[in-house]
C-alpha cells in the first residue's frame, strides 16, 4: 500500500491521461475480483465437500469455468483497455505543444521546438499547466522508457526511432519521472523532474532554466 502514494503513484493522477490509466487499473481490479472469488470458492467447496462437482464432466468444467465465465470478463477488459490506449495516444494535432525528449545512459534531455529561444534542459522537463503537450521520445544508445506516472502512461525510447506520448497537467506542480526500462548500471540515475507552470509563466521559467536558475 505504501507504493500507492508519492510522486510516482499512478493511482494519484494529476491529469486526464493518467486518470484514464487509474480508471483502467480499477476496472481490471473489479474484473479480477469475481474470477478470484470463483476460483477460491470452488477450491473451498472441493476441500469441504468431497465429491463436489462430480456430476459435471471434465469437459463441462473446462467449458463452464475456463471459457464461459472468464471470456466475457476478459473480453470486456480488453475492449476497455484498447479504448483507453487509443485515448491516451491520441492523434497528432496543431493544438499540442511539442517537446522532444532524448534519452541516453544516465540522463534525459528535453528540447522545446515550439518555444523560440528555449534552451535544452537536462533532468527537468518544463510544461505549461492546462495545455496539451506531445512528447516525441527517442534514445541515443539503448532502449529506455519514458514515464511520468501522475501525468500519463509510459512509452519506449528507441534508438533511431521516434515515439510519441501526450501529457496534460491540470494544475501547476512538480511530478516525478523515471526510465521504466532497465538500461544498465546507470539506470538508477535516469530519474527526472517535471515542472508544470502557470501558462503565463511558462516562457519565463524556461528563460530561468537557460541561466541555470531552476
């Protein structure tokens, strides 16, 4: 339970995309409860009532317990997961502010092509609160994984390839980010910070980053 809090908690969303992941987690938990209860209940019945279920053939148990009950639940969960995945991925659009995330062993760097004169920041990603941001992610060496649990899902950073992810922070704040793919001895150094600023102060905060005054 201690892992459900803190700046890396996916169950404490601070934006709509992270909230969709949290909803999916709760939906999967609720879907797993009846399946778990069924299996445990059948087990207890076979222990407490010897001979229970002999009237049903082995094939019948396979069809009823292995197909009839799990398939509708799992199909519903799969459909919901696919829908949520498409929602989080979205489609490229001019309304999204573009940011480029580049990974290398030991650090993340971020460029801001839609903000003229903005510096490349290392270890700190600056975002405007309340505005959709599209992160283009790539890697200089091995496969990494970009993840800001409270703002959205994770996406791989692949050498020679660009992947994209949408984030939106509903309010100003500071959020934790990590590399979610083991990438070598420097993996523990791949944490970064996301700072969401008031929209009107976004350019000013980037200017401070340029002078090193985070």
